C-alpha cells in the first residue's frame, strides 16, 4: 500500500509512537536480523531500479495473489515517476513478531526512510514472513510519503509533523 499525503495538516489526536525496538538477543535473532535487513535492501533496490521480476519473486504467494504482477509493477512505476530521482535509503528499525493479531507465522517488520527529489519525506515498512525453509518473503509493504508539490510550506517543522502523523520512526 502506498499513501501519498496530499498535505501536511494537524490531526486532532496524535497517533501512537512506534513501539520501542529491542536489539536481537540470541544468535538466531541476530541471524534473522541480518537476513531481513539484507533482503529489504535487495527488494527495495529491485523495485526502485525497475527489476520487477526480481522483486516479484520476493513476494509471498499470499501477497502475489492480492494483485496481478503487471498491476503491481505499474503501481511501483507510477510511484517512482511521482517520487522523482532516488537519493538515499536508511533502515530505521527491525522488529520480530510471532502470530501477530492472530495471523499464523513468524514475521519481521523492517522500517525505513527514503529520500527522493520530489518528496518532502517518505517512510515505509516491509513485513517479511519466515518460510518453512527458513527463508523470508514479503508478506506486506506500506509506504507513506508527501509530494513536495502538495506541501504548502515544507518547513522542517511541517515535515516533522507529517512524519509524526505517518508514524515514521526517527
């Protein structure tokens, strides 16, 4: 899911802050942390560089079933054309969850920020699901961003407020 915020406006109630992260505590958690960090970089780079077959292959079958490949690739292309030139990406956090909200499985949530020429800000999250073979596939992805053209006054304070509303992790 991609959410382009049309304007940065004050919301009546502040959304909850992202939960605090805890560092991996075991060798297995450290290995999983390294794996999903590397996989997230590969997945996001493949999408950003237009290598859609490679990125599509990283999606879990549940994710692929939600949208035809061509429509998914077109949405990624459309976002890229609106976002402008890619400048950088930074992972901001990784958390692990077992059976979240009753959904069976072991999941990793990888949060990130990205910088594009036409965006006031962008943050996102890639949810990975561990597979029976120990590998990881994308179960869900969500992006929040604001186009510079839609931000009436992109001051640092306005951008910080938009990031807060989108629950970006700093």
